[in-house]
């Protein structure tokens, strides 16, 4: 359907604008009663219209300068708030996302001595480690260790290379022992990395210990019946006969637009397998565009 | 009370997301957000009943499934063709959710 010329699509913008205005006007008194500032109401209206514009389902023909400014200000405030929640003690890690296999992680070290300045060191981390959270865990461990404190006092480039080496070693060990926990005994008095104190993800839990065999029986005595074999460590099995399952074909992939019509029905009738629909007051989303109708009639065969 | 049906539309989702954002930053109490949604239900129902005049007709290749529960029809159509005067639009699949429009609740 030519979206520009189709009446039911062309009027959508006007109808939506009027609904937004009507709703905002109607709730103004509620806002005053609750003691909520008028500015919040304007913010709601702005957010609502901005999202409608961005949805591309309709053309609102609104000037976008003010809504976009407030939205971008809010987005940057959210980012700043997320940044200020520093995970490691005394240092803040700031991932800089780049479409490469190695991602530079910037670590800001507060001054170690009074009157000193912030130091910035950069370590390179594989993207996969960042995404899986491994990089964050290892960095947290390394940075909170006693050796790291000594490293911070060094010049930034030497500190970078030392931390980079520790991180690479940590990541290498993680990749070697994917299914088993690394039980590194903390060496007392040394600055080796301590075992992490955070909850261990399920994939890292060790398999249950095998039951010990009974002690060796001296020769000549009747052997006790052999104990049952120890339970195998839990492995992730695919459900049995999963290839026999018949699943209904999903009506629509998640990536595709799911065409939905929301409406009211006057009458829906059936004669054998011929269905007739009498619908009204509906909003339809077809290929991402919204259409509005007062009446709709249709036929289908079941 | 108007149908809450229209919350599952573009405009309804945009409103709900906006309200969620404001509630997340504690700028809006949840009770007030509920009132806004209820007012939206009334406004959209009134707009559709009074401001819209367009009529569509459609023909579906097939009614795949139908469900009627709690006075709500849920229909899944395939191979649908919509017509409005001279314009035609096609959809491989269309899901229709229809509430009872006969009685005023």
C-alpha cells in the first residue's frame, strides 16, 4: 500500500498527537494532586512523542530539537551515573568499545601520594573476555591485590605492562580450565592473586567428588559385593530424542515485524470453514507502519 | 472503563516505556503512572470511535488458528490482503486480537 496516500496511515499522526495531548491534559490535575512537578508532565509528553517519532510507525511532524536535547541529556546523565559506580577499590575501569578483537581498557588510578595526580594506564583485553565478564573479574582481582598497589607507584608505562602481563596470564588460565574451578591456594604474605570472593558461575562449579572405593580387602576373605559405580559427574546432556520433537513453526521470527491488529469485534461468524469478520476501532501495525480504521471487514478460510 | 486493549500498540508501548523511565528515576510514583495509562485508554478509545472514519476490507488466504477465550478473539491469518479504496497492502501473517465491541463495559 502506498503509505503516503493511504488514508488510514496518513491520519495516524494527527490521531496520535491528539491522543497525546488529550491524555496529558487529562492527567495534569492528577499530577497536581500528587504534588508532582509540571516539568515531569512535560518530560513525559516529550519522551512519549520522541519515542513515537523514533518508532517510525507514524510521522508526527513535531519539531525534534527540544525532545532530542532532553533525551540526549538524560542519556548522557545515565552514562555518567553508570561510570561513577566504580567496581574496584581505588580505581575505575572504563571500557572503550571498539569493533576490534582487542579492546583497550582504561584504568584510572587515584594519586598514591598526597598532592599527586591521577594516573591512567591502558591494558588490552580481548572483546570476548570483556563481554563474558571474565576481564572484569580478573581486573578486579588483580587491581585489589597488594602487588597491584606497588605497581601503581611505578611509572604508567611500566605499570601498564605489568598489569597487562598479569591479566593475560589470568585470561590464559581461565581459558585452559573452562569446566573446573581454579583452586589457587593463596600464598601467605605474597602478593599473588587471591581467590575471587564473588559467587562462582554455574559453569565453574567443580564436579562432585567421586565416591572413594572401599579399602582393599586382604586375600582369602570373601570379597564384599562391589559397590555401585560412582555417579558420573553431571554433564550437560541434550534432551533425549530431541530430534523427534515436533515443534510448531513459530508464526514469526523475532527479527521480522510481527504484524498485529488490535481492535474490537462487532461480529465474527463462521459457516463450515468460511469465516467472516466484522471489526471496528482498530490499530494495525503492518511492516512497521501503523494504520487506523473505524471499520474493517474480512473473510478467511480455515 | 475503557478497554486496555490499545496499550499493546506503538503508541501504548511508547507511553509505557516513557512512564517506566520516569519511574526508574523516581520522578513519577507508580500509582500516578497507572492513572496515566487509564486516561490513555479512555483517550485512545474515544479517538478511534470519534476521530477516525476510514474503512478497510481484507481477505485472507487462510485462517491458521483461532481462539476465543474470555470474550477475546485471537486470530492468526496468513496471506492477507488489505484494501482501502484504491490502495492495497499485503501481509504474509497477521495476528488479530479483538475485544468485544458490542457491550460498553
